[in-house]
C-alpha cells in the first residue's frame, strides 16, 4: 500500500515545525504541495529538509475548484508515490483548518492510499501567542470563522476571523459596539510579520494573509 | 532582565513538540510546571530534554484558585530565574488554550519578567487529525468550548467540547437531533489513546482527559 502524510508546516516560522513533521518529511519519497504560482510558504518552511527530494506541485484551477480537480490531484499523488513507500503533502498551518488537503483526503482513501495527518500550529494559535491573547480560559468559548456574523459575538469570549480583506471596517465597528478589543496580525511569525491594533492602520492594510483576533474586554 | 518562555508541549506525543519548544527547553536555566500531584504530561513529553535541569513544580490549591495564588506563582518564578537568564514554563497543549499559564502572564509582566509564548498543538487540533474531522473548510465556523450550549450548534460546522464528563448524554442527544456526527477522543496521541464513536461506549467512559468533536453531517 502507498501512504500519504498530510503535514501541517505551521504558520511559517521554521522552528514551529514539529519533530514529527521534520521526521516524516525526511522519510518521504516524494513531497507534494499546492502550486501557488509564487511564494510557497509550506515549501519554504520545510526547505531545510527538501535537499534532493522530488517535489511535485499540484495545480488547482483559479476560482471554484470542482470535485474532479481533487480526484485528479489524488491520482497524481497515487502515481508519484512508489509502491510500499510514502509521500508527504505539505500544507501551511494545520491540515484540518481551511486547507485544500481536506478535500483530497476522501479521494485518496477512495483509491486506497493510506492517509495520516500530522498536525501543525494553526495561524490563529500562533497569533494568540504573539499578542498574548487567551483563546479560552475556564468557561470560555472560542470561535474561528472566515465569514463574520455579528451574532457570533453573543457566544464568543475570543474570536478569530480569517480573510478579513473585504469587511474589516464592519468587523471593527461590531467589535467596538460589543466591547471586544482586537489585534490584526499579518503574516504571523514571518520576517514580514506585523501586529496592528490601531483601527485606521488596520483598515488601511490589505494583506490577504492576515487575521483579526478579538477578545471580550470584560475578560 | 529575566525572561520566561511559556511553552506548549502539545497533546502528549513527544514527536509533536515543535523545534522551538525543544530548543527553548534546552536553553532554559530552570523549568517550571504546575504540580499535578501525579502524572505530569507536560514534563513527561519533554523528559528527553530535562537531564540535569532544575525543575520547579508550582503548587496551585485544589478548587478555586485566587489572584494571590498567581501572584505567588509569579514570585516563585522570579526568584528561581537567575538574573539575565531564562526559564521555561511547560504546559500541555497550547498555553493560550484552557491553561493555568494564562493567569500567570499578567502577574509576571507586573513584576517585569519578559514573557514569550511558544505555541503547542492543542488537543482539539490533534483530535481532528486523528479522526480526520475537518475543523473548517471555506465558509465554515468552528467552535471550541468547555460548557456546552445547544444554541452553539446553530453556528458551528464543527465543534469541540472539552471536559464533557458530566453531561455527555445530553451533548450526544443534542448532536443527534441537530445532525452532527461525533467522536469521543480520550488521551489523544498517548499510548492509552482511545477513539470512541458508539453512543453507549462514550456514555460509559469517564476519563477526564477527553473531548467530543462533532461535525455537521451535511458537510
């Protein structure tokens, strides 16, 4: 049987790789990553362990990706892994959090590739550390989303919103009306990392790889 | 100045330590951990790097812990770290997720100890990997809590509930009525790890170090 490890490489800091990620990447016969047509953070994070490794970049169409695209990706992976050996699919953050890899798992299992997930540090966890914002203390609820709804603040003690590009101003207004303090963290743990807490700076910024982390001020 | 690293050791698997956790533990002059009066998972996970290290266990009273207890803990930490050196406080999972460490951070900063957080893999992230349950795909909301409320299911695509000891039956009923599939994961990544998906097995079990991870079946 062929085996594929879905490996979370964490937020981007090479030191936030887990020992298991390093070991598994070293052991893999072939490395896969989505073809980002530019900077590839997952590959960059793991670069120290990729010498002389075969790296296969998998193309996904721009815009809406269809089931057939995932089937095709699974087939490429199947064909590239030699019988009885294993491959490693690298994904930024954690494979179970807003990743392309999730969609491929089912297709891989359908064609009898054994899949094991190696967790990585998600960006929202790294951002909480960076800003010393608790995600939860006893009795708390934490919410993670990429589409903000005001009602969520009725339940959240801390909340993290990814991909806030379009409606940052609305999010900040709602936070302020509901007594949530906030930080905007872009490219967490990268050299280019920036933490913004001033409303005007946050609204001005337009980095896709960013998130807003809010916490009830009564907390 | 003295510095303390708050280090997440992850769910318990030694291989899920990050490279940064290992490096920071090795460099620390003194290691701190809460005194659990028994098995100490954070220390066990890091044991390979603790040879000849001074380890200070910090007592917290049973039941309700008061602000003075955290002030006292911060003072112990201050006194144990030699001037200009650094210490490491080990905490299972991630320091910003349901940890005692969160309460100490403020007290440490009040007495001018520099604090840096080193993220760890939280148990809910490891459990998602173990059961191949997506926490979020595009458009999804994920909720983490330790006190379950039925209304949360109106907003969650995936939900993780910690410390479910008392009301597992109620949680499972609510999940079933709302078309959530679920797994109960105890001691994730430990040798004693168990994943239960049968209602009767879950209700029978009474392990404190466990969680329930649910996901909408339409997903």
